[in-house]
C-alpha cells in the first residue's frame, strides 16, 4: 500500500536529491584503462560484463537498415509508431532551433557584436538495453542532434549475440552474463538498431556500460571521439559521464525517474494511479507522488494503485517502487501542492485538473520541473513516447537549475566582434580597456588597448 500522509508531516529529506550508491572508484579505473589501452580495454570489459564481445564493435549500417526493413515487414505498427515519434520530435527540435537565432547588432557607434549558433561536429548517444531496451531513447537522443545539424551521430548500445552466431553460442553454452560469446559479429537489440536507422545514426557500436562512455569521450582505435555525450544509463554510466565532463559535454546526470501529480476533485483516480505506476515500473527506486487536498480522491487513488498492480506484468518492480518511495500527500489546498512541487522540482509534473481559470493559475505558480503536463488528457507517457517533447529530463531536484535534453545541447552559442576604427564606440572601448587593464595589473592588456586607442585617435 502506498503511504498517505499530511503534507505538514513531510520529512525534509523528501526534498533532497536522491543518491543510490557511489561507483566512483570502479568507474575511474575503467576510464583510465580505456584511455590508455583503447580497444584492448573495451574487449576486456565486454568479455567481463556483456553477453558478447564481438571481433569489431561497429555494427554495419547495412545491418541497421536490415533491422528497420524487418521491423517494417514484421512489426508494422511499431515501425510506424517510431516514425511518427521521430517526426514529431524532429519538428519540435527544429522549432526549438529557430528560437536560438543568430544576430549582429551595433551596441555603440562602430562596435558590432553578434552571436552564432554552431552545431558540434560529432555527438555520441548512449542507449541502454537492459531489462527494457529503450527504443524511444534512440529517438530522443538522436533526433535533436540531427535537427541541430550535427554531421556525425555516433550511437553506442550494449552488444547481443549476432543471429549468425547464435547456434554456435548455444552449443558452447555462451552468450549469457559471465559467459560472453567472443569473436562474433557486432550486433545489438533489433528494435534499437531499427530505430537508429530510422532516426539517422551515422555509426553504431555494440558497446555498453561506462566503457562506452569512455570510448566516446576519449576515442579509441575504432571508435571516434565525440564532442558531446547524451543519454541515460545505470549508476556506472552516470558516474562515467560525470567524470568525463570537461573532456566532452554531457546532457545531464540522470537519476531514478519520478512523477509528481497535483490533482483536484475532478481527477480520475484510475488515470492518476495508472500514471503513477507508469513511472514506478521503471525501477524499484522510481518515485511516484500525488499531492491533493481531496482526501477522498487520495484514498481512491491508493485503492486503484493496488487494484492495477495486481494485473500489472511489471508489478514486482512497480510494487517495490510504490511501497518504498511512493507518496500521497494531503495538502490544505492546491497552492500548497504547487509550493511542494516547486520545492521538489520533479522530473515530470502533472496537473490533473479540469480546464479553467484555477488550472491556469496553478500552472502559473509552478516553475521547477523537467516537463509540465497540463490537464487530464496530457498523459506523461505521451511525452515519453510520441508528443514531440524530449523525455530525457532532469531528476533528483536538478530541475531547479536545468531543463531537459534539447537541440540546444548540440549547439554552441559563440560570439563575434567587429570594430570600426576611429568610431566613437571604438575610442570609448579602448579607453575603458586601458583603464581596466591597468587597474587589474595586466600591463600587456592595457598596452594592447592603448595601441589601438592611439591609432583610433590619430585617425581622426
């Protein structure tokens, strides 16, 4: 049963960022090894952790295309759903890109300043493939890079035994954790490969874990070094991304998923429960939260959670999440619920409220969230899969200072300066630079500006 409590009784730790173990030392060793030993280190870690250690990590583009062709023939609904999701995500990302305009403006007479938004040359996308191979993550990581204009998009995802090698692997009892099939052809989850082709991946590699992050960050004999690394993963992947930041850019450090629902009396208890379980089934440490001033609704949602759990295929995971981290908070009013949401800064924030002025007012009050889902019909799972929004979002309170993955991650906003000699702005800037350089004790700075100042004044 999910915990129900008064908002006034919440422990302060509820609002803290959630930490589930420190894998720093182990990941440090992996990063150092890959940086020093390249592909050799990658093969050692594949043999230690993965189902397969292929002779070459690169999955041919022809294999990606073949996977997409098979999906189109054998799973047409899934194929069309991926295409639809990709199309919406691309259109949304292109619209985002339009908002990051280039410009040049004359701030002062003769001082022309500007900015340009330039895509990175090469982006790396990491796509997990554990219990639930995340096909949608291919869409969400690759599509904004394509919209930004990135020339090379490199995908890494954990290896699988190639169909051509499965019989041999079975005979030898290989192709399972601790007993990988070694030396075969590079292969990965079929659906991930198909989605990679649909979304326009340039190169794909059958490589997982923190070693994949290291390969993307540093480059190896066979895997090119990238400029940014994006995508979710387990705690080892997250730790690796943290450690390589600065060597490459990263999107964010994603923790366990979470949803916070603000509901009024118009909410459908079954829908609210379903949305909470949709997050709970991700991980035993996922956190589904409901805040409502309606005690009757709170009880009804708790009962619905239990009822739906009984028939849920993923109930073991979802139940553990609900019991350990799930909460239903009884607030004195909707304003208190909004204040709690702003303090919690959840990854997903839903307003399960009827259309009208009150919902609009609450929507205007909340400001800390990864994505906001407004109204009964805006299911969070739409954002996960097929509404154009990116589902790679900040967790553990980081929505206080950052948004989710977007086309912005793949663009560098750089600045430009042109100066007209002898102009009023040029003389004023030179004089100010001389003064500031002298004040800071940076004589060469002052001298450089003074040379221009004399030239500008002499040209009048």
